[in-house]
């Protein structure tokens, strides 16, 4: 009898574990959903043949995505009980050759979700790179070293599809805002490095109605010549580390242009952190950039439900 009871209990436990696993899987699927931002093939990529792939950053620190030709947003929604009705598009960086999808994408989305904010991680189109990882990283390193000598203007041509995808992402999120329980006038855009350039141009869209409601370019800005700054812009949050020799001058120039045009961007310059700190912890004040961003959003009313 005891053996039968044990067998029955074991079967019940296995069944319960299977049900539990299914529930967890369904919950994970509901937590994130990847959707295309263009109907059909993205304009300009009709003849693209490269295959999207995941590679490991040298040193095995993190995964990156590259050779993207089908831009998407992955939707991360907070617990409905915590939702404040604000959504943020998150654009990872990577010199328009890779996407730092973890520390500049997924980790940011999860942090925002914990505070009731919906997040949409943007996978925008990139410059084609060799399928061989060794060759790709060799070329990537050479490109970045050349950038330190010749400047960032060379990225302007690389950015055109990514910028178009950023602008389209805002339209898609706003069009489906009700479905995702966010306000059409509570959509922000946070971008890192190359993704910061994508975010910057989303707020410079000629159509005021198409712009996000607030923008946070993190260690990045429009590259090359500073673009013409419109008289009306959404609130802007800028952050970088003073030891970031790659883009600090461009961010300073962008900040000066915004101020000259009559705007009042928030600017945080951290003593150290280098380029690409993202959500990585280095024991530095730049570790807290996202808390500073949150406090800024709080001052604008985006961290509290509209009813409050």
C-alpha cells in the first residue's frame, strides 16, 4: 500500500512540476513579445541577404546581435498592478554593427518593468558584417580605433536605416499604446551610443506629432555636423562619462546647440565610466545613471499613474 501511495505521489508531483513549468513558460512568453515594426520588408532592405546572428563579445562578457535586416521591438510589460501608463523604447548601441542587447537592452527593460514602466527593446538594422566572428571582431576593432583618430562623422551613412527604424518604432508603439496600457503622450526613447543617435533623430523628426514625449541619449548624440535644432522639442536627458574620449565632444556640442536653441536639457557628466557602461556595475557613480534618469522622469510626472 505504501508503495502504491509513493508511486501515486510521485506521479502527482511530476504532473504538478509539468504544469508549473508550463505556467512559467506561458508567463515568460507573455512577459515579452517580439513584433516587426514594418509591414513586410523594411524599406531599403529588399535585397539584403545577410543572416541575423548572435555572437559573443570578446572575453565572453555578453551576447550581441548583428546583421539585423528585419527590425523589431520586443515588448516587456510590467505587472498590471504596478503599471504607471508610461512606455520607453530602448535602443542598444554597438557602432551600427552589433547590438549590445543585454546591458543596453533587456536589463534596462527589466529595471523599468520593476517600476511599472513598459519597455520596448528596439532591434534596428545594422551594417553588414562578416559571418565569421573572428574576422568580424577584427574589423570592428579596426573601425573603432580609426574612429578615435578621424572622428564619428563616418557613422552618419551607417545610421540611416537605424534612424528610420527608430522613427517607425515610435509610430508603432504609439499606435498600439492602448493595447499595452500606456498613454499616447507618455512614450519615451532611451538610446545608447549608436542607439543614442537613433533616439536623437527620433526627437528631431520634422513632424512634431511623430516625436517621442521625452528622450534620453546615453553616451551618444547626433554624429557628424550638429543638425538644425527645432524650436519645439520634447524634454531631453543626456548622460556620459568624462573619460569617454569617443563621443564626449559630440555630446557637448549637441548640448550647446540645444541650449542655444532655447532648450533646457538635463545633463549628467560622471567622473568615470568610459564608453558603453550601460547597466554594468563598475563601482562608479556612472553605475547610477538609470536612477538619475528615473528621478528626471519623476520630475516630469512619467513615473506615476495619470490619475495621481
